[in-house]
């Protein structure tokens, strides 16, 4: 399950999750929620623990931007 979906279901906002994880900012949680960056191993483990296994490390992988047409053609 994606982090943003779990957070919506569990009715948890960025600030609450950041506090539960510890050593991560609200902005850092937001980046994870929108898959703009990946977590450290510790943060991934904490999220899996907090979510009861609903959000796994593989669900936290960042979205890779599409390559530009010029790059794809070369």
C-alpha cells in the first residue's frame, strides 16, 4: 500500500507521522508521501512497523522521472 493511501485511511498527517518515526521532518515525510525521495533503511523499517506492515519498503520507492525524448532517442 502506498504511504499516502495508508495515511489517508489511518487519518494521520505529516506532523503526526514525523513525530512517530522520529528524526525526520514534516517536509521529509511529505517527500516520502509523494514519492519524491526514498527513505533510509531505518525510516522504512519504522514506517513498516507503524503501519502494521501495510506500507512496505518497496512501496516507498521514489517515482523516477520520465526521460526526455532526446535522451530516449540516443
